[in-house]
C-alpha cells in the first residue's frame, strides 16, 4: 500500500515531542550549580555532583531507547509516546520539587528513562512517511532536536528569573499539555497486523547500534573525530556556568545570557555562514575550520582564571559556538558520504549512540576535573582533545578524496 505524505497535525506533535525529549538534557545546565549548592555545601564537591547528574540522564536514555522502541514495535507507537511524555513530566516535577539530593537524581533518571521514547518517535515517522520523503522529515526532526539542545539552557536560564525551580515546572507543564494534545490528535500508526509477535531481549542491546559505525574504517575515524569534539562540548555545557560563577561572580541570569548567545550564534553560523563556507572550503575544510575555532574558544576559557574579564568569556564562547555550528553540519555530511549506501541507517544510529556515550563521559570527566584541578585544567584538557581531533581529521585522506565540494 502506497503511503501518503504525513499529515501536518501528527507531524507537528512529533516535532514538539522531539523538542521536549532533546531539551531535557540541557534545560537545567544554567541552574544546576545553584540547585546543587542547596544540598552540597562543599564547593569542591559541587562540580562532581553536577557531572554525575548530567551523565545520569544520558546514561539512562542510552539504554532506554531500544527498550521503548521495541515496546512500540510490539504494542504500538501511540501508547509509548504518550507514556514517555507522562514520564518526562513526572521526572521534571520531581526535580523541581527537590528536597534532597536523591530526589534530584530520581527526577533526572526518570527523565532519561522516558526520553528514550525517541525510538518510538522515529518508528512512528517511518510508519507514516513514504521512503522518498523520510530524509526530509527525519532532517526536520534532527534540526528540531539540535535547536532544543541549544535552546534548552537559554530557556532554563530565562525561567530561572522566576525561581531556580521554575525551569523544571515549566517543562513538566509543557510535557503534560503535549501529552493531552496527543491523546486527541495522534492516531496509532502501526496496525495490529504489522506489530512484532515476540519481545526478544537480544533486540534490546544498545551496543548493536555501535557495531554499524565501527564496521567501516573511514567512518570509524570520522566518528572518532566527532566524539573527540562532543566530549569537550559536553564538558563546556556542564561547567561553563561554574566557570562564570567562580571567576567572574556570575549568577543564573548571566549564565542564561551566555547560553542564549550560544543558541543565536549557532543559528547564524548554520543558517547564514555555512552555505558560503561550504562553497569556499568544502565539507572537510569547513570541519577543519570549526575545529580550529573550537580549540581557540576552549583555550580562551582556560585562560579566564588568569585574565578574569567578561569580554574574554564572551569571545571564547562565541568562537566555540561558531566552531561547533559549522563543524557539526559539515562532519555529519562527511560521515554520510563515507558510509556505504546500504549502511546509512546503521552508521547514523551508531553515530547517535556514540554521541550519547560522549554525553555520559563528558559531564562525569568534566565535573571531576573541575572539582579536583580547577577550570584551567578542565578547559585546557578540552582544548587538547579538540586539537587532537583536528590532527586526526587533517590526515583523513580517504574521506577527503570522497567528498564532493558543494557547487557554487
């Protein structure tokens, strides 16, 4: 049976849901140092606790995604999506209520558990979208999740002007409203006849997603470069508010301004600068430029304790944000070009899994580094990782020869 294009209302619902799932990992970044300080009076321990809180979300969502995806194969997409929104709302609410450190961890674990509903979401899209249109629709979801990850800290910081708990209560309310909306507008996409007849535990192994990305040498090196950049990115996201607080005496409002600038810069970099850069440098050249800018930004942050001036932090963040924006777009294209046509799904899934792992390791390592060695060592190490990624991509001859420069 020929599929018709996806209807606007279910697609809009899925876009909003994807935004909420992706926003959950970054919404609390601007206020985490100040919430954790309520329960961890030792300043030296706060960074480590923040790192563990950040990693807990990514760790749980990494393992929950295949579980919820398989459940949706067996019982339908709609109930899993509705349940995921309900679970996310409960997680946000618990984190907002707080009262003790273990309640904060419980809230983040529940949020991460139900953010794994991404598997059901992509399954729903595959059910309702013709094959020739899936690239465009999946691209819309990818752009939405990218915007959510960038805008999440800005939204959290702005809501913190009301109270430190307001970002979580806002997210809980929006998830609840979206769940109620879905109950009325979201039809089931997977008929009973097409559902899985068994629930095999072997399908729940997330490591299967990694094997596809590791199977091809050129892809393996490109994914390694991506991870070496994602690690410093995740370190920056969980520690830059601490950096501003400890070196410049900043509060949540200043951290919010910084994250808002990151979001605006990324939109400008990808929407305005990227097409010109691609025509001039090609994908590989743009990726190398992005790494250079990212390393410069991290080095600027590492120098902030020595030169404590807001202008330096803003400049360093601006450089890193531009670098991240152009690098991510160009690098995703390089990976797609390097992957065989018959393995695109495996490679992209493996790349996403590696991204989740980076979001686990980065906050944990960054929090420990900051807690034990301070900001200069933390951001200096992050800069070194970006420079290593730059060196690895520079010698990536196989991928370079395969890349086609965007026509002028």
